[in-house]
C-alpha cells in the first residue's frame, strides 16, 4: 500500500486515463464515452484511501454520489484500482478484493459483452460479496458470503438502496445466480 501523502488519504491508485485503459481491446468509439473517476473511501484498515474507477461519463456523477455515501458511512472498501493493474483479468481483480468498473470483456461463460465493457457496471468488495452459482460454487475461489460482515452488501444495505434509487440493478437480485458484488445500469 502506498504511504499517506502530506497527511491526506492513502493513495491506492494514481493513474492517468491513458494508463487506466492501456492495452484494452475496446474500440475507440467506446473509449470516448469513458472517464477516470477518483473516489475516496475508508478501507478495512480504518484509514481514508483514494482510488480510481474507469466509468461511462454519464454515470460519473451517480458514482461520485454513491462513493460520498460510502465514505460518509465508513462502509469499508478494500481497494479501488482500474483493472489494467491486473492485466485485464477479472479473476485476478476479484481475488485481490478489488472494486472495479470498466473491463472490456464478455459475461462469464458467454459471448455477450458485459455491462463492464461499456463502463456501466461496478463490482464492490468481491471477497465479501462473491458470485454464488446455483450449484454452490463461488467466485472468487475461497470467498464466502456473510451478510453481517463488514463490507458485505445485502438487500437492505444503504449502499444497495442508494444504487437502486438511481436506477441501477443489483446482482444479488439475479434469478439464476447471486452476484452480490455487482451493480449495473442501462443508459
């Protein structure tokens, strides 16, 4: 983890936009709709941190509002680093409990582009909020869902309610699996 800078937050990510999208296969027309958003949050160490998300420009203000609530309520977030840091691997990002948004990829097990591919989805604390499949498997491997644990999301969580109030969909409500860390929005 990076040291505090002049008594400010611990910096988890300080990339330029071009650094944060380097090496993506996304077409230039899609990249033109994205922006880099700096967010502050309290991590599991109790300290104030600063990270970054690559998101669709039209969702920037909503995500800024939700992260202001995340910070204000001290809802713990492990880290927020653009997924380029993980060589565009969703699995590596989830295993490191990273909160991320843009990742030009398909929905797992399909050929359909994910909402993440357009910067219209965010995954929050994947280790506290794993994907649980109907057969009981979970991702990331070794993660378990304990709704009362710090950083976990559940239907009546303030963070879930804030996303839903802004028209986002929560993966905890999916019918065929429970993707507790996932939120997405159609524009």
